[in-house]
């Protein structure tokens, strides 16, 4: 670690600056514990600490997580900041639960498992297998402290073969038991419904909840999504498993308090990551604002705390993009609601967004739009049915007649959380960029945020016209 980085981390730690929460962790040599830089405990002397950019690195070096500040609850570091693309993608795949073998992950990345091990040792100082294990342990710890679920259920949700295996690993790596980790946990189960899990998703301030809320509310699907003054709720289905999530904005703690109900908890981590992407809690507003200023925006033109409000799935984002081609927002939302009302199915929590099979097999006669657009929607749904990976390739999507760059880019921004795409074919963004003499390329790698900021400015102009 560079001396410059150490000096920055020291200053952030001593000031407990929330803007650095999740960017690094503070390990205390005298206690064997690692914390978030915002931990309320008494500050240790500088000579007694060392710094790590990943929780897995701290665990690998023999430290156990603080039970007070909960490093597992820190905002994630931006996935695109990594120095090696393969390492960055591998971290995301290794974090998935249900877990996959290292060999399978290496194959998905197009490298050998030996080469993947070499990359992790070089860049992170921890093997892929141990990175995967430590991620599982951190999830288990989070569930032990945030739910009344049994140790057996938590072990399964975190991808362990048994409760005994989880207990053994907690003892081996942290010298802790589930009982020691679990503090006063209230009973959150309700009769007739799946167990509830409460998770706090922290973010780095500022966060413009009012803008995100209004963005989601204007595009909400009746019966599937509910947006209130202070919350976003969603009914969903993942691999045939249904659930419900509610995220309540907690401005005082710079976080969202999320309650999740899920029929099978083995998909819990996947749901947490999806909600994190929908609310864009891992974004770092400081470098984003700096990049937007480089593009030509002035400080008073910035949407402070801007985030990318995501769609719940890549397939849903694609449907939204296709239905939104060359029509107004209200018209696109009306068509989207028609699609859901005709093709959705009802689960115990409400209606869920239609799956690709339902859309691919429908003639879509209930939609009022050009036939070519209907065929494009059918073809996109069929592509998602046929795809052997979660998200079809860009080339495969563009090969569909009736889908162009705007549709693909909207899909990538809202469905995949891509941070560096400027919607140059978007009429509003293009007109605002021309008017303000914006140099979009200067905003890289945050050009997606530039698009949204230009939308924000256009809406402000319209409101005050």
C-alpha cells in the first residue's frame, strides 16, 4: 500500500469520514479486530493499526470483524475501480450464493483456475477459494445479527453444507460462536409468511433519495412495485422462488433499512445485491461529481447525491427499454403496466414481473404499438430464454431487428448498473449536452451519471418554464 494511501486512510479514520466507509478497513493489532473507518469505538493509536482495502484481506491476515460497527454492513467498493478486469469480475462471481466451483468460475471468465489463483494472489493477497469462504462467513455473521433465523437456516442461506460446518469455520477463523455473534434479536417471523430478514444497506453521503424516489415512482409497476414518501417495495421471483422486499430510507444513519421475505433463503445474497444495485448504494459521489464537472457542468448544475435507479432484473430493464422506444415516459409506463397485467402471475406477496417464457410465447396483441416493436420484444424474450448466461451479449441484443444503441444502452445502465454509458442517442440528453456545451467523454468512467444529470437539468428547466 502506498504511503499516500496510508495518509489518506489515517485522516479519514481519525475524522470518521463517512465518505470513506467501505473503501478501506482498519485492523487493530492489539485486539485482533478489524473495523469500518466510522466505528464509534475509541480510536486506537496509529502505530497499532494497519489498513486493508477488502474485508477478505483483513480476515486472511488473522483479524475478526468488529461486532459493533459490523464491517459486513459497509457500502461495497465500486466494482469498476479494479486494476484488473478479470479480478473485478471474479470478485462478483465468487460472491454469488449458491456458490460455484472455482473451476466453473474460471471457465466463465475464460481463464484457467491456476491463472485465476495467480491473479488473486498478485492483486488481493488472498486465494479465490478463501475470498469465497470469507464472503460466506460475512453473510452468515450479518444474518446472525439481523434475524431470528436458526443457525441451520443461516448456514444454508450462506452456502454451507451444515450448521456444524458453519460453527466450525467461525471458531477456526474468528474464535467466535453463533451465540457470541448473535445479540438481542427480536422475533421477526409472521404467521403464514416466510421468515423476515432485516439488513441495513449503508451508502456514502450525499444520497439524493427524493430524486431516486421520484424516478422510481414515475416508472412504477402497479401491483409489483410500491413507492412511498420514504420507501420502495417490490414483489419478485428468482429462479421460481418468490419474495418481497421493502427498503426504507434512513437518512440519519446514511442507509436503507431493508426487510426481505423469501421462500428459499439460498437466494438471499442475490436479492441483497440486486436491491443494492437498484438503489445504487455502492456509488461514491465524490469522484462522480468531479468527473461531471470535468465534462463542463458547474457546481450549481450538479444533482447532489445522484444515483442510477436500477431495474430489478436485466430482462425487466430490456422490456422497459423496448417499450420506451420513441414514446413519452407516461406512454411507456402505461404499456409496461399492460404487459404485466396480462402476463404476470400472482404469488403470496402480490404480482411478479412476467418471465421471458411468458413474453416470448405471447402475441402481445393487447399492446398498442408498432408490430416491429412487438416482434423485437418477443425476440428479446426468446433470447433471454435461450441464453446460457444471466445476461445476453450486447451483439446478440443488437442483432434483434428493431433494437438499436439507445435500447441496448438503457438496458445496460438500468439492468446491469453500467456506470460509463452516455445515452448520446437520447433526445433530451443530447439537446442538453449541446446547449451546455458538455464534453461527455470527459466524464468517463461516470458517463451514465452524466446522462441522468442532464435529464435532471431538463426536468428542472421544464418545471420552471
